[in-house]
């Protein structure tokens, strides 16, 4: 999609009051919720903002967060800024502006429901608990068969928005795939084009995504989103997320200090939840990944996506 058409689409969406689903806030940080459960509210123009200074890596350019599910019965996704919506019959929100939590109940056209519960694990860390269930069964988790699920977000981080550094995966978990591209196809049945694989350290117009299988995670799983606190480096953010049970962290930082293991001033990350490791464990893993990233950088030039 060309820049002109993206700009027109974004302008048209922002002009529509029907897209306002509201904002949740921890006080120091606020998160916008879009019409299909994506992050970013077009009316307030809030993605994930640090209220003290307005840092919001989701808002610049074409704000993009998305989710998608693929089952034997069909595929559905919510991605209103880029791909739009597919096979979504209805979305019901339980809370709008100003609270610290929100719930979205999403019905698909092929008999599958998705409940998304948003809450703050820390002022700068949001967890979204997903429950997938049959619309003919209990919202707590009727069987739906095997499925793939993914979330992807694009980050534009100062001082060079549209040119960031994505590194991952810290504290890996079993996943189908992960990506450093913020604009991957939201259909989970489509393979990621820009995979991080077991480790990546790339630069360009980037973000992060994680694709999982119900064969590993069942019908209840949680994604974590986070942005840095003032004075907190990307490694500091990864450590904080790890202490809150977030794992398989795909982290993105600004390029003001260069590429990782150099650390910029601002960052953000997407991840899954898992068992909480001991602080010494995640510190050792972070240090080890720094060496991996340094070695990879010596082997090949940085990727520009």
C-alpha cells in the first residue's frame, strides 16, 4: 500500500467516531483500544503513551497493532489501520474511557469467540489475557479444535522514527514463529516473511510479532506489551518484563546510540507470559544474547526492512 493511500486511510479512520473504543490508564501510562481489540484508539490518537512526556511508539506514521486467529473453520483478524477486519461478526466492550482494565468479547463468523482481558501488570506493562471458545459453549473455554494465533505491532521510536533496532527473542518459549516486521500479514495461516527465528538483531522500520499454536498453549494465553520508563534501557525493560512473567520478548529500541548491544534511550516490546525466572537467570540470558547479537552483527550487515 502506498504512503498516500495509507495516509488517506488513516485520516478517514480518525474522522469516524465509531472507532472510539476508549483508553485504559495506569495513571503514568495510557493505552488506546481499537474497534476490534487492537491497541490504538483513533479518536484520542493514543497507542501506548508515557503521559509524562508523550512518548508513544505506536502513534507515529500508520499506527498498527493487530491480532489474528486461524482455525479449520476459518480465519479472522482485527487490523483496522492496515488490513482491516475479516470474519468479525461483533465486538462488545465492557468498559470505555478512563479505567485500568477493559474486556472485549469478539464473535467470528465461523463459530469461534475470543475474549480479550486487558490489565496493567505494571504502570508501563500491559497484559492481554486471551480466551478462545466455541460460541455454542461456555465463554470460559468450550473446545474449538486446533488453531494458530498471533499479534503484531509496528513501533516508530525517536530520534529516528521508521528506523529502529529490533532484538529477540529474550527468554524464548516454544512458538510457531516470531517476527521483527511490524506489518506482517495478520492471517496466522500466512507464514511470517521477516522471521526472527532463534535470534535476530536487525535495523529498519520495525516492530515485533509472535505466532503461537493452541497445541502448546491451549485456549488461554497472555501477550504482554510494554514501553520503557524514563531512563530505562531496553535491557532494563526486558528485565522488568521478565520479573513479571513475560517471556519470548521481541524488543525494539531507538537508534540514538546505535545497534544492540549499544542501548538507546527509548524502547518497547511484545512478549508472551511464562514461568517467572530467577533474576540471576534472566540477567545471564540477557548477557548471553548480547554476545549472540554482537557476533551476528559481525557476520553480516544490518538488515533494512
